[in-house]
């Protein structure tokens, strides 16, 4: 069984936190490495570019969000799937995906989707 790449996980955690604090554009690979406590080369060992780091952060957040929504749907009584998703979304938006969405400038307007979708 392959060993987990702990540096990669540290990089993803640091990148997600920095994106939430500063935004993706204002975050550098040096910032990510420093926050993760790894050498800059460790970032590039796992990811070919800063964009690839943030694509992985987003993919991870989407996967976790999908899992949470799937669990909410599975636990919902018949005929109440939409309500389960709506109740499940605050959990999703409060977690990993929120930081990624917040860094894009989009805001969720309950029942209407994202404000950026209507612009």
C-alpha cells in the first residue's frame, strides 16, 4: 500500500486557508510553502503550478460536498430530497467549498443560487 503524501496534504490545507484569507490571485507558491511548513520544491514536487494546487483544492472540496449532499439525500424521507439538499447546503457552505467560493467573489442568495450567476 502506498504511503500517503503528507507534504501534499499540508500544501492543500495551506492553499485552502490562504485562498479563504487572501484569495487565489494574492497567494503565491512561496506563501503556500511557508504556511504548509515545506520547501517550495515540495509544492512543485506534487503540483506543476499554482493553478494545479488550487484546482486540487477545489476538486477536493467538490468531492467532500458531493459526499455530504449524498448522505443528506440518502437520509431524507421520500419526497423531501429538495428540502434535504437545502438544509444540507449550509453545512457545505460553512466548510471547504465556502472558502473556495468566497475567494471567487460569488455569494449565495438562499433560494436564488449565486449572485455571480445572475450578473
